[in-house]
C-alpha cells in the first residue's frame, strides 16, 4: 500500500502562511488558529506515541521497524516533531553523513563529525580534496549541510573546523597523493 508523497516542509510552510493570513482577521482569530494547530499537533502526537507503545507491547517494535521509520522522511519528521524519534541527534547526524559520503568520495572528499554541542552546533571537519573548480567545495558543503538539516532540523548551526587543515595561497597536495602518483607512474613504465 503506497500513499501519495507529502512534502513535510511544504506543508509546514503552508501552515505558517495560513497562520499569518489569520492575523489579518485580528489577534483573536490568530490566537484561535494557533490553538487549533497546537491541539491537532498534540492529538496526533499522542496518537503516534500510543501507536509506538502498542507496537512495543506487541513485540513488533523491532530494530528493523525503527530503522524503517527513521529512514522514511515523512514518518521521521513526525517522530521528531513529537519527540519520539528513536535516534538521538548525534546518531542522526552520523547517519546523514553516511548518506552523503559516496557523493563526497566521488569528488575526492570526505567529512568527519567532530562533535555536536549541547547548544546544537555541529562541528565538522572536511577531509580530502575536491576535484574540479573551486565551487565544487561549496557544492559539497551544501550537500552535507542539507543532509544534516534534514536529519536533525533542531540543529542551530553547522561549522566547519578548519584549524587542522593547512592553508596556503594555492592547492596543497598531500604526501600520500604525491607518492601514489609516483608509484603509479613506476608501475606503468616509469611515466611520471
């Protein structure tokens, strides 16, 4: 059984627009509209929580089911809204990074989670190099940030820790990259 795709972000934006529009009818109308949304959210949250309890009590809340729920964008966002998500913020960030690693690797890069602070700041270290133009690094950072914000919308900021990365006016080639090219050239008949 497949349900039509629903974009949680679009729904959230539409709800916000409708709440703003209700303000045109005056502060009482706005308060009532906000109360209506709050009550509906509380009702559905209580229903979701009870559903999780029933599944747990029936022995059906397996690791596989939790992974499936956490992996579904709509269900995951609802679980987050109601504080029912099975995974903590750090694990969700790690999972998001795992999802973008193949893309980063295709550009010669990688990322390492340094920490998630109690204030909701994610510290990352970008690793490797990016092939191509200078904008590719920004594209990679956007992909990482997008994945993290989707998995952990409560994050306040994402910061790249660059203190360990060498900085200079030009590109820096790591010793491993340099020697791998030399050794590859020796294997191909001394073409360096």
